C-alpha cells in the first residue's frame, strides 16, 4: 500500500522530467511561443488547479509553463488563444 505524500512526490518528479524534455525539444526546434492548457498543474498560467483533485484554483504557473517562461519562451493560455 502506498501513501499519498510518496505518490505526490513521484508524480511531481515525473512532471518535472517531462517538462525538461519538452524544453529541450522546444530549444532544438527554436520554439518562441507555446499554447498550453489553461489551469493545468503542468501547463496553466496565472491560476492552476491545486493538484489535490479538489477543484480548487491557486495562484501560480504550472511546472512546464514556468520552465518555458524562465527560458524565454512565451506561454499563451488556451483560453487566450484566438
């Protein structure tokens, strides 16, 4: 039987690993902008779901969104894309 904190840690590590892989891919392709899913704990910008599956929104950026922003890639929310 697994405990929730350990599972949450493993999930976070996987999100971080995936975000790093996306960043490397984006760099290789010289990507300047990315359209990401609104409110996602990985992709959201501004407000994201807490990650506790409780439907609550918190201030902040998702793991991938934050990494892309820090590396000079403009992130656009799927809600703002027209």
